[in-house]
């Protein structure tokens, strides 16, 4: 402020000296006193325009009258005036200069006030647009803080309300004044609890506290530097901006609550559909198991060995099918809850494939299951039990969806730094429209299973989740001439062969 006052004094003195020099030139050129008086009035007018306080135009008016009397009235270079109307001339000159300067200063202030109001209105309008476009809560906080600082050109502190408690202050600005954080936090807490604005005593480090409140709910507290009091127009615009700020936070909160409610409803609907699906799909095998078991209990002595073996086989097949469904459900639950932990070790890919083939071999007695020899040993770092589950699920699908007598081929290939397992069949294949969906959870497609059992649509979903957890990929393509080819790609480990060289000295 001192620097500003000094600058305005320098401007006033410069304008007055310029007016005096011009008046002396007019005097030597023979201009009348009326012309010289107009020059000094012009100087007072320019002083009023160039400065921000009325005291400068008042002093300039008084000094102009005194200097005019000293330099340009008879006798010159004295403060006496012999002319009869001199006092009236001096008074009219002073009043004219002062009133002219006052009007100029008032118009200047009005113009400045209008420009400032227009700027604040523009900031307020811009704030509404930016807040409505903010993508999330963090963006709303940042936008609101930025716009408040832009509106008032003051440092601010914001305390968000999180879980019904006041979070630490942030967005202090680049040149924040030193304030007591503990005291400010206490004041902000009072503001949050009461929902009313409050303020510290004006001065360095003092803050005014405003709640971000709408519909009886407080979303945060804004602390604004009040080294200088806010003007009424600034106060009004600030309250409007804070209202926009709080409304944006409320809309975001409502959107999140609606999204949470929608997810919960979707989850409940999914759970209900899953229960209906499970109850429907499990009823048939359970009925078959209980019926066959009851038949064996009641008529065991009447059945020959082949009939009993057929009933035992049906019971076993249905029980294994139920076991697979339960295991898939357990794996899906672990994946959804993030509890699937990998116990990895270096394993030969051929061993994993052979174990999966052994699991499926009995159920594939009506199919031709060919395991092609690999060109080289491939070592992968995997959780062996989970990866066996992946290959088993793919082989199960090939058996289920391929008619009896179909050929299922398992091939292992090395491809650069990766190892691939390809499982191909010559069944009906997968339509192009379904290829992007078959790995989705609970998607079962349009193909019918050969034994008419329904699938829960979890097998391929689990295959993809487990494979990607190992850093691999799984894809599906068409087989030629018919069928499908599933390819599991895994990062390959380097095989180190430690050769023992005998000591030639032995």
C-alpha cells in the first residue's frame, strides 16, 4: 500500500508541474487568466483520473489556486491580490476544480465497480459450467477452490467433510498467509457443526469461515483470508459461488449413492438369478443321483452286474459334474473378493497338461483325445493346481459341446518367450458374434451341451481370470473345417541345464 501511495503522489506532482509549465507558456504568449485557470482545472481532472483517493484532487485544487495566485495575479510572486474579484475567482476556481475532480473520480470508481461486477459475474457463470463438468469429487474440490481464488484474488483453505468428520485443510494457494492450523481447524469445526459462517479478527493470518452447505448437509468448510474485509459485492458473489460449489458436491454425492444403489440392486438381482439358475440346474443331477441310489437300495439284488455298473457310472458322472460346478463357484467367489492367491512354482507345461488330460480321460471315452508330442521342454512359473483347472475346464468344454466320436487335439508349442497350449475340436464351433462374450461371467451362449446338462457359464470366465493372473492370455479361433481352437499363452521360464563335469584328475 505504501508503494501505491508513493506512486500516486508522484503522479499528482507530475501532473501539477506539467499544468504549471503549460500555464506559464500561456502567460508569456498573452493568454488570459481564464485560459490558465482551465489548464489547472484540467490538471485536477487528470489527477482525479490517475489516482484512487479523493484527497489527491482536493490537495491539487488547493495548491492550484495558491500557485495561480502566486504566479499569475498581480502583484506576481506574492500571495496578495489587488483585484476586487480575486477572492471570488479563487473560490470559483477551487470549487470548479474540486467538483470536476470529484465527478471524475466517482465515474472512475463506478466504471471500476462495473468492470469488477462484470468480471465476478463471468467467474460465477464460468464456475457453474466448470463444476457441472467436473468428473469426480476431487475435480469438484479443485475447480471450486480455483474459482474462489480467481473471484477474490485471495488465499483460501478448504476442509472437506469426509465420513462426517473434517479432513485436513488443503488448497491453500501459492501465497497463503501464516495462520494457526490448530485454531483454524477448531473454527472450521464449529462452522461445520453449526452450519453458520464465522470469522477471526481482521489482520495477517485471519480467516473467514464459510460452510459448503445445501439441503441441511455440510460438505466442507472454506476459509478465506480476511486481511482486508470483503466488499458487499464480493460477499454476495462469494455466497453464490459457494452455493454452486455445494450443489455440485451434492449432485456428485447423489450420483455416487445412486450408482451404489444400482450396483447393489444389480448384485442382488445377479444373486437371485444365480440362485435360481443353481437350483434349476442342480435339480436334475440331484434327482438322478437320488433316484439311482434309491433304485440300488431297493432293487440291488434284482440287478445284474452290468446294470449296477451303469447306475454307479451315472451317479459318479453326476456327482463329478456337481463337484465341478461347486469348485467353479468357489473360484469365482475368490476372484470377486480378491482372495485368489497364487502359489507359483516352476513347472513343466507338459506335466500340467498330462494331469488335466488324466482328469478328463474317463469322461472322454466317447471322443478321440489326442495329445501331440511337443518339440521341446517348456518351463512355466504357475500355480499348478489352478493351471490344471484351466486346461481341465477347456477339455471339459470340448467334450461337452462336441458330438460323440469327435477328435480333440491337445498341442504344446513354443512361440518366442511364451509357451502355448492349443485345444482344438471339430464340434459345431463358436459363432463370431459370441466370441467376444464367451469369457464373460455367467454367459452360456446358444450351443446345447451334448448330454443336455446346463452350464453356469463360469468355466471360461475362470480360465481367463486365472490365466491373466499368471500374466498370460487366452483366445478362441475357428478350427478348420469345423470346431473351435482355444489357445492359452503363458510366459516361458528359462530352462537352466546344470552339467556336472568330471574332474580329469580323478
